[in-house]
C-alpha cells in the first residue's frame, strides 16, 4: 500500500513539475533556514555545559550603586572566594580569574607576539572547571609562582607540540620581563565557553593590593555542594557584607552601618549567577567576552519558525488550490473501496515525500550558506556537526513534522470529496471563495511585512547610531597600542610622529570612548570629609594635555588642561552630567574632594566643563565623567588629516618598528573601534534582512503558484469574457483584485504588530530613532508592488491568450 | 434476491423548490439478471445507478441489499458493503492517470488488504482473461478508448463483485468498440453469473440485457 502511495505521489510530482518545483523550493528554503537557526540556537544554548560540575558552578556578581552611579559587575573582590569557602560549608571550591591587566607580549624566537586570550588563575582551576589535560599534573600545575598552563594551540605555536612544551619557559613582558614554566598543556577549549583562554598564568604573579573587599577586579567562580540552592545561598552575602566589607568601608568613608548606606540611595549586593546562564543572560560590566543574548535567540527562533510556517502554508495553498486535479482520483479511489482514512494517509505520505525532497535541497542550501551565516553571526558552525546522533534524529524527523504540518489540511480537504460529485460534474475549487486560503495568504504577507519593517527599523537605528552626534569626533583618529614599546621611548616616538605634516595632534591615553577601553570609577565628595550623602561616583579618566583636542571634545566652560598652568595636576574637568551631580551654578574654581586608599584626601579644582560625549554604547545615557591629568601611556592616539591613510600608516609603523624592534605594531581606527560596539546590532540587522528577503520570496512563490493555478482555472471564463469584449487590462485587474485586497488586509494587521515589536526593541537604546509612519508606508507599498508584479506575470499571460484556444480545449 | 427498492425517492432542493430526481421507485433485482435502464437525459438513470451503488442515497423509501437495510446504514458500513459486492464501470472510464494498466486493476485489492503475492496472481489472471497482458505497463493515456474501458471493466471485476453497475459504458466508444464491450458484459453475465445493471441510451445495447426498464422524469414507466 505505502509503495503504491509513493509511486503515485512520485508520478504526480513529475507530472506537475512547476508546482513541484515551487513547493520544493519554498519548503526547502524554509527547512534550510530552520536548520541553520536550529544549529545557531543549539550552539547558543550549549555554552559552558561541557564542565562536569556545570550545574553547580556559579559566578559571584556584584551590583553596586554609589552616589548615583550604578554598576552591575561580572567581577567581585579578591578575598570573596576564599571568604565564602572559609565561612560556608556549602561552598565546595572556588577559583578566580584575573584578566584585568590586558594582553601580554610573549616571546617567540626574537619576535614578541601579542596574546590577548590570557588570564591569571588560582591553582584550584581544575577543581572547578573541566579542562582535559594532555600532559602535566593539573593538581600542582598552578600552585607555584611563575607557572603557566597553556592550550594545545599555544603549545604548538610556541614549541611545536605539547610534549615539547612541557617544562619549557615562556618569556612575557610582565614587569619588563618575567619567565613562566609550562607545567601542563590542556586541550583547546570548546568554542562554546564564555571564557576562552590559551594561557592560564599563576595567580601568585599578579601584583595587586590583595585583601581589599572594596575593589572588584576578579572573576570569581564557586562550586556549590550537591543540593544547595543558589538563590537561598545569596542571603549569606548580607552576612559577608556586615562582617568583612563594612569594617573596610568605614576606614575609607564615614559609614556607620549598611542601613545608613542604603538610606542615602546606595546599594551593595552580591549574587550567584549560574554558569550556564552566563552566555545568554548576563550582560554585565567586565564580562570576559561579549556574551550572546537570549532575546536574539528568541527573535531568531521565532523568525525561523515563521519562515517554515510560511513555506508550509505555500504547500497547503497550492495543494488545495489544485485539488480539482486530484479530485477525480479521490473519487475513483473511493468508488473502488478506499476509505477516507486511507486517502488521508495517502496524501500525508505525499506531503512527507515532498518534505523529504525539500529536506535534501534544504540541506544543500544549508551547506551553501553556512559560511555566509557564520560570517554574519560570528559563529563557527560546521555543516558536518549535523551528523551528531541528536541532530540526525532531529533532521530525520523534520520531513514528518513538516509533511504533517503542511499536509494535514490538504489531506482532509482532498479526501472529503464526494465521489459522485467529482466523477459526474466538474469540480472547480480553484476560484471559489476559500476563507482559509485567504487567511493563510494574509498570514504570509503579514509576517513578511513585520519582518520587513523590523529590518528597516534595525538598519535605520544602526545608521542613526553611527551618524549620531557623539560629542567627539571619531573620524580620522588612529589608536596605537603601546604595550610593546618601552616606556622611555613612547614619548620620543610620539614627538617624532607629531612632526609629520599629516598629523594634527597626538595624545597619550588609555581611556577612550570605544569598547574594551579602560574605565575607572571613583568617589568624590563636596566636602573634605566624605559622608554617604555628600558623595557621588563618576568616571575619572587620566589623560594628558592634548587629549581633549585630539579626541575632538568640545569645551563648554573654563579651559582644557594646559602646560602654561603649573597647578593643573589638581585640576579636574567635568562633563555636563557630572556638573549636574555637583549642583554648582558657577563651577569654575569650585573644589571636589577624593580619598586615596591610604586615607589621603585630595582637593581637586574644577577648571573646565566639557560637552557630554558618548563613551559607552548608545544604549545608555552619558554617565558622569571627569578628566584629570595623568601620565598613562598605554596607547597613543593620533588625529590625522590626509586622504592617503595607507601611506601615513606605513610611515608610522616604520617609526614604531624602528623604536621597538621585534614588537608587534597594533593599531585601530577609532571609528572602526566605535562601530565594533554595535557589531551585534549589525549582525542582527543582516540576519533580519536575510530573513525578510526569504520570507517575502517564499510568500511570493506561493502567490505565484496560486495565481498560475487560478488563471488556469479561469481560462474558459477569461476566454468568454474576451469574446464578449473584455480588454486585457480589465482581465488583469479582475485576476489581481482579490489578492491585492488580501495583501492590503495583511498590511493593516501587520502594522500594529510590527510597531509594537520595534517600539520594544528601540527601548533598549537611550538614543533612538522615531518610528515614522513612512517606514510602514514604504513597507506596505513594497509588499503590494512585489505581490502585484508576481501576480501580473500570470494574469497578463492569461489575459493575452487567444480565446479561441482556451474555448476549444474546454 | 440481490436487492429491493420500495418507494425509493430522491429529492434535491433547487432554491426553494424541491425536485424529485427519483420518484417512488419499486424494483426487485435477482442475482444473475442483466438489466438495462433506459430513458432520455435527465430521466434519472444515473441517479438511480448511483443510489443503488451507494455512492448517493435515497432521501426516502427503503433499500435492501442482500437482506441488509441500506437506508438505515452508516456511511462506513455502506462503504464496506459496496467494496465487497459492487463494481463500477463509467462512461469516461475513470482510470487513475498516474497508474499503469496493471496498477489500476490492482487498486481495489489494495483497499481489501489482500497480500501482495495474491494480488499479483489475481491481476495476472485478469490481464490474461481480457487479453491485455501486453499492455500492462502502459498508462491510460496510451490506450484507445475501448482498451481503457476494458481496463475499467477488468478493474471492476477484480474484486469478484456480485453486481456491476455500468453508466453508459459505451458512450465514449465507437460502435465496433461498443459491441465488443457489450458482448463482454453479456458473456460475464451468462458464464459467470454476474448481475449487471447498465444505463444506456442505445436500443441495441439495451437488447443485450435480460430486462429493460424505462425511466421518465424519475419514474419507472415500463419494466
């Protein structure tokens, strides 16, 4: 029986090649898209699950509000882990990462390579995380100072193989020069980890003022004992604050109790973040790497499902529309004794067969487009990862699910024909009012319209961000990393380059308004004695005399730092937000006080006010910020003025290479670094664009098929109308009107839905575009135009046909 | 007795009007009869055949088939009944275009859940009997009308029905083909005892039957 079904299904597919092609292309696009997104979603959901204790590992996060500044940190203080383990038996183990010092230069032969996948870690690393070792003893690997554990890749890069690496020394630029002994080589970490280090250096080599609870610089992970609830455990942090943190805080500022602290609007809270939630649910300050977002996982999943649904709808519409072609067969089979059930199974077999073929083509699409998808999504998905048992089962089930979904309605529809009707009279279901089919067309177009509106809004918002008035000038600025350059020579190189005609100005700086630049949050008070009510927090950036000019920040009041004034080392420049926090009417000359860790109070004199500039993502409003003179020279920034950027770059590179031989020359342009902050938005934009294109293509395929069929169905009617004198235009209009109405209805339904979604999405941005009516208007007109072009293709063909032919064949 | 109709009536609504397609038909059919239904277009021949074949149902009156009251039967049981005992032959042959001759003939057996080997044997017999072995792998479109009707009859016979209902079986055929088909019917009726009811316009075709029933406006005029 099933063979008979397959046989007839196959012959039917061959007989109606056009419809088969439309059905299979539509479904395969849907299926391909669905598979890629499934791969993406499964990859996103699999982060950090490879650790044996994954469901018991938690990161200690801190939420702080001080003087109106809010900080949500992925790091906590250095004694936190040890304190928790000492005081609470529920804590089985802890480990800390210290990655705040940034990249290291590591010597290979005579060259230094800049390695950024590095951290310092406690020796307990392997008690917490599952990092399979290739060679060496992980129990003792990081106990001693000057030890390092490296991955296989790093071992191959520096020594040729793990075996050759073990016991060898690695030279780094720590404190000028520090040697580390390789004590273990581990396997490369899976990509699906929120941290991906190649070098784990011993924590003993970190030069840090250990023991302070008030600075948060360590990523701290704890393992809870089996059966411990992390939410309940969070309550213990109140005790930790009282017992350890408050006493230290009292020394620095005048705090009596946590209640006082809170009463003045401040906050200090710690909590445990489940390891497996970090990748999708954590977007905190000082994340080890930028995380994914559950929101985008949802959006992508929904889009993939909808596209699959649109493709299924095509199938339903086309199959039911051409039902009269199958009606005779249904009638005969019923007369020959077939029950309805058998026919339903037959049609379901057929739709499953089509879905199976579509799956094959869809997999081919996946294979074709995976590279492209990887490049826009930043993933490294591999086609052959589909061969894992789970995926194979999933993929094998897909034709049945899709076939069932797409086939069940046509199956019931077709199998319900009364044999006497179809065998006698002519059954024409094609152009009859079919409210379900209309509903499905509306659904397809409404979905497409929502996707198109989404794409336009995302693109507009990204453009808006990139062209927004930032308060500084990001163009024509080169940032050169100085970490390879000896401190003594940095000034001379800078002076030399500043002399070039194409360079307008140059400045040292570690603090820049781009992602991954340094930040420093400090507390200031209005009076010399700090209380929690007269103090507030703001960013304090140490810059040099030329910073404001080089970055292109506007001075609103007072002046910028100047070499002509001897007292500028105590001078401070505020931005508008910071000025508001002080409440000063005439700020110039007023004093602000800050306290060093040793208790020394420093008096700062306000010498200028600058315009607010965006130094964080445009999702946020500009926070309070102050500039002070400093002499950090981690980076040098050059503002240049030339069209020949390549020439200038090579001139500068040569100067650096000459001054610091063997060191990598690492640079970036500020506008590119800035754009990097919105990489995720741009990725989403590109994916959204792809999705909307797919959706509209599939929907149009369906419309094309329907139009073809209906034109075919009405051939005789068209012939008669033409004989009676109808013009081509009237006939095209007659054939298109119904569909145009449906597309317009879809537009009416889609508009509020699209508006609501995009309105919500835009709420994430402090600086956002307006949802203009014309975005919707353009989308509506586009959808209508595309639909009309699709339709007219068939309608015109039907209308210009010679009526003599059509009437003769009927 | 094969079947009996008593006061069987079929009415349809046309707007607010009720039209009787069949009006109080009384009819008894014995096994082995070869009945020809005659009458002009619209006299109700086809409707009567469809109702007897249970593809359609009377709106009033009684219908007993092999002692079973069809008029009070559920759709499913009716379907079982005609699947078992009734074969249909149509004017337009109604073969499944996508199936070969052999597969078309085999189809009714699929719905009776007969084993593959047995099916093969039965189909082979039938092909042999109708002398169309050489055409078994052709599709309907590759056959002449007469050959298609031959396949249609073979298909109707394969499940060994007690009753064959033929609606203008030669209507689409030329006279030579028509005669062949009618002789085949006659032979089946005489040699195998299959009961046949055919609807026809043609006096000469009707003459093959053992009994002629004339219909006009849904009523039996002569029997």
